[in-house]
């Protein structure tokens, strides 16, 4: 791995270069993680914490854009939010592609099928992206899952109560993870599955995801490594088959339901109360461009399995991680928790659950969520971008074929945008604060970008914000959150699939009086 300070044509001079952010001694070491786990080369998975520290030092010495040679590929790292806005928004179409071809490890774990996050910028990506955005993530569609959110909230609160029996501290991360996964399973398959079935799907997803680290060796000298490590490939394919066998009955169930719905049988009428429109339903109706035949075609079962797997993976770890970070800060800063509770009590009548329509009236809640995402973005990098031809970006030549990486955490903590950036202070997003005008989509400027920006911005951003607001509000309504006796909340980081708490949140939760759940 070699560091190349200026890229192939370093036109940008010190005078014209954007100002650099000097790191400070108070900033703790931090980890990094790509939003998609399929694109992490093995050296990156092994040393993400070290990489971010190295990049911070390199950017300080050489400027806001640096390139690292990784094997035969060039990786470009951009730390400046102004340049990021120029690339992702100003030159959005040029920077909307993905590095190609995908790494061999990705092709093994996904059976060679593209997903939305990996698809090249073009017709396939547009069809898949339009489908999930219009059919599932549109606000009108999201309302269909209100009953599922209420169901999952009750599961979550029951799990937390059981774990805290006798006043024991709870390690909430596993409960958060399972609750978010349950909700996404409901949205993906359109029915409330039994906990055992959900656990089986979760186990299959997690096992394959964890095993992906062992497949990273295939990314170097693929022809040789695939032969040498053929047993790993066989194991991954066997895991994929287990996942497939769990999904196929659910796929066929929805096909049968759709046939009965079209005919209009009594059985179909009864099932309308059990089923809601799901991501799987939308995939069954997708028409893909067929390059070979020059027409349209339906998705095959394996492609549906891959896309459903992406749906479950893409929203579980990131949302659960953000939820834990926010609750950890509410435990550590009790005055913030108390102010939030007062706002909730002022909006929602005593004894009632916080409903989705109540969330729009809670300004401080939204500020808490925004500050949590700014201070603790679940991924310190967005998924790598690529350009289809050489592009001049602020005086730097971005070469075709390079992977282009944007340092989310560096932008979120930029002192030019955020006074005292390492402090957790929701007030910065309230009227009169320095961040009141922040557009989280980054369309006008980038001050923080936990969901990316531009044409490849995370399509689930609105859903994630809704889920975080809903769960945080109801968790604060249902319980008083305190640090475990004799312990302090440690905000140190480590890298798993996302950037998580090094020492998971242990909290004593006290049920509040007169709260109905």
C-alpha cells in the first residue's frame, strides 16, 4: 500500500486549495466502516481504526484529497465537505457510479447478483432504486407499517423489562438490534412472523455477513485464491443456500397470495388482515431491462433473495448502532434526557404511547437525533463511488477506475462548521443555534452526511430518521435511563460492521409510572 499525496495531475495549489482541518489532541481515536460491507478489502477490515488516523495525518500534510494504491487499484479519499459537495452534488452524474468490477468476495456472497448499492449507474440501478423509493420508502407507503412499528415497540419494551428484572443493568444493544431486524422483516415480507422464524432468518443473515471477512482473500489474485481457498467458497455457498431455503417459502407464499387476490377468493379476504404490502411484493412486479433480449424480464428467485438480504442488512446495523449511541448520550447527559422527557410529556397525554403523528411536534427530539448522527455516524465512510471517465475536481484529476471515498466523520466534526464538534449538544440544531439550517441531504451544502449525498444518497434516510425518532421517544417515555451503579458511559469506539461502542451501553432502566405499552 503506497500513499500518493497529489493525484495524477495536482493542479490545485496551496493558495487555491480549501483550508485544511487540523486535528486536535482532544479528538479520540475513531474507527471507520463502509456502509456496505461487500466493498471492504481485507487490509481495510483488519486496520480500519489505524486507517482513519493515518488518513487524518496524511490529509493534514498533503491536503483534502489523497490517493492510496491498494494492489492494482487506486483509492481516493476526500475529507473536505466543500469538495465533497462539488463532487456528489455539483458533479453528481459523474460521481454516481460504483467501482467495477465488484470484488470476488462480493460475487460469492451475493451469488453474482447486483444489489441496489452495488449496481452500476444506469438502467438496472434506476429500476431497482425507483422501485424501493416509490413502492416502500415513500411516506405514504411507510404509513402502512405503523402497526408493525407498534408491535415491535411492544416486543422491545418487553425484552428490556425482562432483562432488567430485579434491577439488573441491561445491555440494550442486542434488544435494539433484534427490534430493528423484526421491523425490517415485517416490511420485507409483509407479515408478523413468529420469533423463532425471525431468529432463523437473522442467524442466516448474520452468519453469512460474518463469514464475509474470510472471503476477502479472494480479492487478491482471484484465479489462484479461489482455488487455494475453495473450501471457504464452498462454505459461503452452503450458507447462501441455507438463506435461500428460508426465503423461498416466503416468496412462494406471496405469489400464492397475489394470485388469490386477483381472483378474489374468501381465503384472500381473510389474509388481507394478516398481510400488508411488502418489499417482496414490489420485487415480484419489477420489470428489468433485458440487455440480451432487448426487452423486459422479471426477477428470478435468486435475485429476489439477494435484494431482500440487502434490505435487511442495509437498515439493521446502522439504525441499531445509531440508537445505541443516542441512548448512551442520554444516559451520560441526564439533563438532555430530562429535557427530552419534558417535551414528550408536553405533547403526548399521560399513559399513551408516542405515535408517529406526535413526532412532528417534537423539535428537541429531532435535534437529539440529528446531533447523535452528527457526533456518532454509524459509518465513518460512505460506500465508495467511482467515475466513468477522468474528472477534474477542484484542480485534482480523479482517475477513471479509482474508488472514491468520502470521510463522513471528518466532515461531521469540521470545526469550521461546528464549534466544539466533539461535544454532544442538541441545542446546536435549535432556533438560534449554529446548525439550525442544516439540510441533512446535503443538497445546498454539506455540513454532515451520515446518509451520503447526491444521486447515491441512502434511499432509506427518511425511514431511518422516523425509526430513530419513534424508538428514542418511546424508550424515554417508558423508562428512566441511568448508568449502571458504579459505572460511567464510555464513548470509545470500535469497528464491527458499523462503528459501535467499544464497551456496550449498560444501563439501569426504571419503568415510569402510568405508561401504557
